[in-house]
C-alpha cells in the first residue's frame, strides 16, 4: 500500500497540474515537495492545501487512522499491567518507548520548523 507522500505524488500526476504551479501556489521549493513525496506521513494542512489546488479530495486515500500516526500527534497509550509481580519493569519499558517516540516527534517538528524558516528566508531575502 502506498504511503501518504506517494498518494500525494500520484494525485498530482493524475491532475495534470504542473509541480511548478503547485510549488508556486504553496510558496515552497521543488526540493521541499519532492521530500514530502518521500514522507510516509504528511501534515494534514499540507494535504488539504494540495487538494484545494488540484481539486482533489484525499479523504478516501488518507484515512483518519493514518492521520493519527502523524508526527505532530502525540498520543500516549498505557497498557494494563497483567502480571502484578513485574509492574515496575513493564512500566519502565513502556515509558522509555513513549519517551523515544516523543523525542522523535519533537525532532520531526523541529526539522519542519527549520524548513519553513529557510523557505521564509528565501522568500524575504531571495537566494544568495
């Protein structure tokens, strides 16, 4: 099954609208959109903006289940402890895994913020 970036790429290709037009309307660079095509999960607002440009509804291809695993959505799931003999070990392992996921989510947000900042700098000051 294709991931969200591939779904976006295919929809754009089928729309007949050029990548140049899309990146111009979004105010991003071509390398940025090509990086988005490689992402397994794509920000909902980005998907919505592309859908508006190409007149495409992504609600069938990108489901709410897929959206819930996006990097900016942080959900903490606690598993019930079945064995009362080892609750500390089980809880510590789950906490470490949750912290790793949260750290990865923050890292992804930080990279997205840096990319947006760089694009803003390019729009304001232009290329070097």
